């Protein structure tokens, strides 16, 4: 990833996507501190580059919420999911798969 960042810059979409992929790999491997840190950086970058309501930003917010849940940050996870559902419903068409997935995650989390 450092090579991409050096060549393309930290805010190039390929660099941001690579950072998100690495966060996902850390999450899958159980390296949660690194996953959360990279998910947060990825969300910040997508918000700055694409805006807070872009589908890629919304999807990464859902990923970050999942990581928060995994490390026991339930309030942060719920707050982020509620915000993400609200933004999805405002900007995406009715029935959009991302909205449905995020709403389902919120329903499941809120029920725990």
C-alpha cells in the first residue's frame, strides 16, 4: 500500500480502496486494532474525496460499524449504523441493496 500512496497519493481512489481492502484483511484475521484504524482512515478519505453520501463512503461506514461492534464499541457501532441508514435512505433509490443490508445490520444490532 505504501507504494500506491507514494505513486498515486493518499487521496487517490485506488489508494483509498487498497487501504480499505487491507482493513478488511486485518478484520478477517482478527487484527482488530489495525482494522479499526484503517477503516477509520478509509472512511475519512472517502468522505473527503467523494463526500459523505457517496455509496462507497456509505459502504465503508457500514464496514467501520462492523469493526466497532467486533471490538465491543457497541454505542459507536449503533450510532454509525443509524447515521448510515439515514443517509442511505436519503440518497439511494428505494430498495437499494446497500440500504437493505445496512438496515438489516442495524435491526440485528439493535436487537442484541
